[in-house]
C-alpha cells in the first residue's frame, strides 16, 4: 500500500477534479482513511466475506462499485481477488500489472510490464501512469502528517515519557518483527545492539514498533536497557506507527511495513535483509542502507529456509557489524 501511494498522489495532481476511491483490505483501511487525495475508502472484508452468510454484504459492495460508473480502475495488487473485483466493478478502462501470478492479468484491458526482474515495486506501479497521460515526478508529499494522530502520540506517550522530548536525545526506532519468521533478525541480536548503542550514544532513547504478536520481542529488547526502551508493540494504531516513524531519528528494521514508511518519509534507516531481494522491495531511495550477507542461497525469496545452516543469512549478521553501520551514521 505504501508503494502504491505515489500513484494516488500523481493521479490527483494531474486530474485535480477527480474523485478517487481506494479498494483495500479492511485491516489496512486506517492507513488511508481521511487521506486528503481520496474521496473515500471501499473496504474489502476478506475474513468476514469468506463465510457464505456474509456474501450478501459482498454483493452490495459490488453493486455500489458498479453504480459509480468509474472512468478508470487501476489494480496494483494483481491478485485473483483484486482482479476479479476490479473487473466486476465494470469501469470504462481497467489497468493492471503484467504479472502472471493468480491469473489476474486476464481481467485487464491494459497491463504494465515490469521493466526487468530487479525493477523496484514503486517504479513498476508508477509505470501504469505514462500511458494514461499522467507525468511521473517526485513533487508530492508521500505521507502527509496527520495532525490529530500526531497530537494523540504526543498526549499518550511523549507527554508521559519526558525522556523522548529531551532536546539533544536521539530517538532510535526498532522493528524486530516480520511476516516471515526467516526475515527476522534474531531478537537476541536486537537486545545486544541496544545495550551497545546505549553505551556508545549516551543520549539515545529507543522505541520498539510492532504488532501484538511482536510484544514478547519488544519485552526482550526492553530488558536490555529498561530505562531507555519503550515497548510499543501492539500499543499503536497503524496511523500512530507512522507518526512515531516521523518523529524518530533512525530506524533499525527487518524487511517489513515500517521500513517502507520510513523510506517514504525520507527517514534515515538501516534495513536488515536475508531471504528477500532489496532491489525489488527494499527501502525505496535508500538501497545503500540495506545490510545483507552475500550467501549462495540469498535471496531465496522463500518463507522457509532450506540452507544447510538454517537462517544463516540473518543469524550470521552480527550486532557488531550493525552497530558499526549505525554509529557511522548517527554518532
């Protein structure tokens, strides 16, 4: 979704009077509700609509989509369900990506090919625009500040934890979770890194980002320096997470969502990569800030490791190496 936002920004800049709606999984809807470039959000209730008793709701949503008589529909997810809903909406022109997975390509009137295997997802998404007469440039704000959410962050955390407002302190954010287990740098390494950074940068403060399932990871990191670390795992909404990243001075992250948020905001970061390919889905505009080991199996692009030394691509990435890269950037 973060990768797709530049398409929205440029469409709205070019078609200033356009009414643009975003069809999105309901779990991610809070990220874009109230966005200044959107006329509305159409929620896809993936879990709820999996049960036949809720199919009438799904049919009502499809009828609503058809009633809008859209001039243009763009599918950047390129999955069977997104392609099907885009086609069922019956817009005048349906544009997507030339991607073979799940057969979504068959629904489209027009599809944008990926220039090559290593083309970043952001650039691939943007390639749908020139054929529509929409110029591609960088004169837009990727993630505008949400003033009310920023105020909530100030009230709920920064006003209570005054150490995060010290004028000369450095706020270092940590993202230890990831959807794939083998994309996670070991939490013991994160803890060791925090202990070392706390000694090397005395004015550093830390906040751990993540979902509810990541809370045990945050607790282990907090144990490394209890007086300096705030565990935010499971405590923030998605919009609040964005505002925390906006406030941070640096992010140490696995290959996961907050990494893309930091890249979109232009925040300094260090991304730790193992099984995935950073040139395709790394931190956009900051690929020089990716740290990975050169192993014969990496990137394997698989959620399960089959290498002789299991998960070696991240296990062998030592805290001392990570520390050196961070210290050189923010000391």
